[in-house]
C-alpha cells in the first residue's frame, strides 16, 4: 500500500502527498455514497481519472481489426496504445492470418522500442 512521503519537504514529495491525500478522500466519499445506497456507477464519478480500471470487451474479427488499427496508430492516445499494442501482438501470434497485415508504428527512445510514445 502506498503511504505518505514522511519527513520530506521536496517539491516531488509534496506533490505526491497532495495527490495521495486527494485519492484517499475520493475513496472515502465513494465508499460513503455506496454505503448510502448509490449505485457503483453513480458513485464512480467522484473518483480521480488516474484510477486503475478493468475492461471486458467482446467483438467479432472485423471489429477487433478496426479497434486495433485505430488504437495502435501513432495518433492514438499513449495509454490506449499501452493496451492495444500488446493485444495486437498476441492476436498476431495466435491468429496470424487474420492480423498479420496490421502494422505497429514503433518510435525509439535511446534505442528502446516504445510503441506508445508520441
């Protein structure tokens, strides 16, 4: 579990502490709303954008191809590319005849391939 950065007044530690306190407060409000009868999807609106989430998606091959073509492109949001590029690599390995033609645009950073870079 993450904790406050104790006994440090550097700018980075202070920013982290503000973020941590804010996240804890949001979690408390979320729990309070759920305890008061709010549906989870209603209470979720008070949670910060940096919250981890899970997604479950089903699609046919045509739909997967379109999603992966859009979400692996350099113009796609970097965090979406972090999900889509490894997924496309799995699809290429498991179903090469269906996905091998979709190219992944990689950029380099000091010699390391970073498919989600902008």
